[in-house]
C-alpha cells in the first residue's frame, strides 16, 4: 500500500471514530510503528489530525476540504462497489446519461461497461477513460471541457456552457456530503456550479452516496434533497438518515455490502 493510501485509511478511521492509536494502526496496516508515526506527522502537518500521546485525534474537515482522487479512491471501497452495482441496474440500453466526477461514479462507469448503445456525458477524466477503454463501438462518450480540479473533475464556464445545451435521460451524481437543509454539497464552488448545470440537464437525478456522506456539508449546494429521484446508499446508512432521506427523495435504495471494508475502506 502506498503512503498516500495508508494516510487516507488513517484519516478515514480518525474521522469515523474520533481518534486512532499507533498500535492499532500498526496491526491493521501491517507496517512498522515508525511508518505509522511518519504518516501521522504528514497528516498533522496538513491540519487533518492532531497528534496526541500514542496516536492522533480527528480534526473536523472544513467545508472547503477537497481530497484528491487517489486519496478518495481507497475510502469505503466495498460500499462504493455495492452502490455502483445497484445503480447500474437503473441504466437502460439506448439512453443518454450524465455521470459526474467522483470515485463512486467512477466505480459506476466500470459497472456499466456491458450495457449497450449508451451516450454518456461526463465532466470526469477518470470516468471517460474507463468508458473509452471498454472498446465498445456502440457507445458515445462526451467529455466536457473545463479546468481540472483535485478530484479530476472538469469545471468552469466551458463545462457549464456545454452542459446547458444538453437533454439527458438520467444524471448520476456523486457528492461530497448530504444533509437536511444544505442538501447535496461539494467543497469546490466552481464544481458546484458545474454539477448544478449537469443536474439541470437531466430528466431524473440519481445520487450515489455512501453512508459516510450523511451529515457532511461542503461549501456549495448542488441540489436540494427533494430534487433527487433516487438516492443509492449502503446498508451502513444510519436509521435517522434513512428516515430523513425517505421523507425527501423519490426513492431510497440501500445496497447490501457483501464484505467488510477492512483496510481498503
């Protein structure tokens, strides 16, 4: 496991439990005490954790915190695969769909490789690479222009202009956070504007969000909860979140996670 992958796992655990111990991380990651301490030093220098005796405590992520694609790709991997599998069942052959940037939507792109006769519009370099790499001759992939973000999204006026001229059957949206009030949010102001244009281009909105996204709030709202036709999450979603989402969205679909996330979560 690369250093940035270990650090992403450590950060996710710190945020989930509030604190981590060096001894527990050594056992979980299969690395030395010194390696874990170096990883904690890196995270502390970035203001993401606070070092304490024997470990570290979580520092609440600011509303503009935007991890890179590689850091996010190792988080909640089993949950994302389960969500993508359920969401792929909503994709019909012969339709035009939109897929936003993000690691969950990137996982969805891999899950729909076998579905024929699709037109896919995306502002994600990673999603476009997956779909073009499938080698299908019955698929059209449209990649918007724009400025690249840390999460490999293309955003800004060029992307917004191209999206506003389109009419898609379904838009699949990955989000940074979701909560009552703020709705579906992102930590990047420009990406928020681009994603709003993508949402407006679709007749139906399907949001893909694992359980850790509930209660997280980014600086920019993409859409209100009641704008979603479907939200697909996993079976780790808390009961209060299930009730709140069921009150607002058209349909809440819960994907069963077949295996524990372990180190890859």
